[in-house]
DNA sequence: CAGCGTTTCTTGATATAACATATTTGTTGT
DNA sequence: ACAACAAATATGTTATATCAAGAAACGCTG
C-alpha cells in the first residue's frame, strides 16, 4: 500500500500558463508532497514513514526525502520514535486543546494588529476569500474548504505585518491542520449555519477595532475547534472504557 | 580564518562522570556547535556558512552539516540567500522589536499558566537559577550569565506545562539570543542594579497570581531588551546618516 | 516442542561521488 | 588596455555506497 498518494500539487501555482514548471528542488517537492498527505489526513497517526520507502514512492533518492522528513520533524509536524524513525504523531485531546489555545493567543494578536493596519483593499481581499470559502463549503468539497479556511487565517495574520507572528501561526497550523482534516474525513462539518465567525472578524477590521478583532478570531477558533474536542473526548472516553 | 571556534560543549551533560560520552549523532553535534557559535555571536551577520567549509572545520562530511544548517534555517535562526547558501541573518531594529513583542506575548502566557501550576519546589528551583545568574553576572562572566538567564526563562515557561508554548519560546530564543550576545560582546550590561525583574516573577508565582506573573516577565523582557533597542537605533541612525 | 544462538533483513546515519549552475579567473585577439 | 570568450572553481543538489545497530526470521540442539 502506497504511503503517499500521488499528489505533486505545487501549492503556489507558478504562473498562469502551465508554463515553465516549478524548478523547485526535489527536497522542496518532497516536503510539499509529504506535508500535503499530512494535511489531507492520508497518513494515520502512529504510522511509520521510512525514508527509503517514501523515496521509492516518489521516485527520488533518500537524501531529499530525509531532508524533508527532518524538516517536518523540526516543525513538530512529525515525530521520531526512540530509534529515529519518523512517525505521524498521535493527536491527543490534550495536545489538541493546547494548540488551539496557543493559536487563539497568537492569531488573536495577529488579528488585533491587522485591525490597526489593514486597508480597505486588504479587507476586501479577505472578504473575497471568505466568500470563496463559503461557496466551496456549500458544495461539500471539504478538502478545498479546508484549504480556503487556512487561506483566510493566513491572510489575516499576514496583515499584522509581523513576520515572526506569521511564522508561529503557520507552524501551529501544520500541527493542527491534520486534526481538522481528520475531522472532515469523519464527514462532520465543524461550522454551523449561523453567521460565520469570519464575518465578525471582517467587521472588526472595518471598524479598526483591535480588541474586537482579537475576540472575533479567538471565538472563531474556539467554535471551529469545539467539534474536534467533542469528538476526541468521545473517542478517548471510549478507548479508556475498553481498557 | 575558522568559521566556528572549537566548542563541542554537550549542553546537556550526560551523567556525572565524564562517562560514556554523548552518543549524539554527528548531525546533532554539528547542530549544537553551529547553534553555539550563533548564540555566542561568533558569527557575523551576513556571513556565509558554506556547507563544505563547515564540514571540513568539524572534520565530518557534508551530509550531517547540511542537515543541521537546514534545520537552523527552518528555525529561522539562519537564512538562505537567493542561491541557497546559508547566511547569518542581519538583525534589524524592526525585527528585534518584533521578536521582543512576540516573546512578551508568549512568555507572558507561559508565566501566567506557571503561576497557576507551580509548586513551592518548582519556585525554589527557579529562585536558585536566578541566584546563580546574579552570582555569575557579578563576576562579569557575561557568556555564562546569558546561558543562565536563558535557563531562567526556559524553566519558567516549562512550568506552564504547555509543550507547544515551550516550543515557541525556545524557537524565539534562538532568534533573539544572538542579538543579546551581540550586545554583551559590546561590553554593555542590559540589566541594572535595581531589584531584578526575575524577582518580581518569582513573587508573582508565590502569590499564584497569573496576571501579575505575566506583567512581571513582560516587564523583564522589555527592560532587558531596551538597551539593545537603544543601541540598534543608534547604529541604524548612524548608518543612515552615512548614506 | 521449547529455547537459544546465528544469520539475514531493516533502517537510520554517514561518507563520497556525480551533476548542474553560477561565479571567477584567465587568456587571447584587436 | 580592453572586450569577449573559454577554462577553472565554487557550491548547492542529488544519488549511491557503506556502516552499525537493532529486529526478525531461521534453524539447530536438547
């Protein structure tokens, strides 16, 4: 059974033409491929990622594969077992809540800063992203919706103008993303029919109200994560009972 | 001229005996060596770190060196130029302030959580670290003082019990540490004779007062960083005038 | 059949070689 | 002396071979 499904999607499409295909290094492409598999939850928690096997599957040598695996480990998106083998980390309820809370802290700060700096054009872009997101979600294309939701959060945080903050948020996402995807695979929708949290964020930006923006994105993260927390609680309770 | 001075310090001394010397991988040792050089500001901003040269200097092959360099790049402790060569990033005033602020946000949160969870034993450990720190500082051993200060901040954050938070703080430190060291090399002492900020943190922990702890560590970071900000402002002003 | 030692397989870690490209150096012709 | 082209060098990137340590399979003996 193949470890990674065949998805060489470039993520950052290079040019409007199919054009001079991305001259990324193999290492970079391997990184994107593995990260993509992780984000789309095609890798089971606890699964081993053996360098040689992954290399075979991607038809490249182990060197660039090893580089990308180690990079993902350093980003805490993957872990190492006692022997040094790369494994997909298990998402515990505890870890999930922890990451959610740190996301709220840092994305909240990002939103607050964004509220101060964002121009009307910036906000319009964000609004457009959200509308795309809603449209995609309506079509039940959860994978795509996931990506567009990520896009919203990243774009918002980028508006803070803080490189360091963005780095942190990006990094938290790669740890949290797989959990979200895991949920989507379960066929549940984390968001409800009410007014979507993103809207409140956009309104706060328009008012240039930092604290309102902070609260809005924090509420969005909390709401979006609640379904995951519920489900993980249920699963952990079940497995405990089985023990 | 050698890129890295000879310092193979194990950081995490393994055992009380000189004992079964650390069976770290070469990659790990290279990482520690390069990181150490960075933290002790033996690398000039803008300097190139050529994999083969570093490998020669450490008497190992390029593979583990490349791995550690890439790891440091992924941690934003080093950067890549357009060609892919690793370079020591230049510290701008802007970046310095940015990292300081994000440190305040996250270490503040760490301290607040620590105030809730810390036992008296935990606090005693922290107190001991601070006393060591003061003693070392008095002896004008700035390098060692720097390490002990780092130890204080890390230990405090670890008391928060949040793995994710600790990872972020650790990562911010590796970006900020070189700047601190740079300052120390200039012979300036960032901390003053008054009651040290760490003391206020410890008091807040004893009172189990989260917000007081948050304020205390934030104030400490702000105060400690002020000298750096002043100096960088001065330097940037000068270089602007020269232009 | 059980236990134990040996061989083989797996797999991470390291070294080295092969390759590609950009930069530098050197040479030559006018 | 200078411009243009060619050779050499520097350096990141990838592939492959080797090593070592642990795990697993295998077979031998009692």
